[in-house]
C-alpha cells in the first residue's frame, strides 16, 4: 500500500483508505478526498511540500504530512 506522497507527477490513483485521526481526517474528507475517489497528482514542489492534486474536478494543494495519511492503490 502506497501513500499519496509517494506518487509521481502525472499519475492517477484511487484512494483506498485514510489513516488520519479525528479533526485531521475530517478536514481531509471535507476537501473531497474520500475512499474510492480518483486523485490526479499534478505537481510536487521541489522539496515535496506541497503536493498539488486534482480531486473531483478541482485543484487542491496538500501538505506532505496530509498526503502521507492518504493510502492509495
């Protein structure tokens, strides 16, 4: 199982699970990242933070720590 942080630019993956707890997990879900949704990795900053993705038709920037909580397949 890989995390969203490990995915290179240009790849599309499907979210299989969120590993966060409490308010952090709720914030990620409120951004539209839920189990079964497709995520396209658009850009990764030079030091890996933030990661720019497309979810449900809109652009979203995620911190590296948040991207590590999103397990994908």
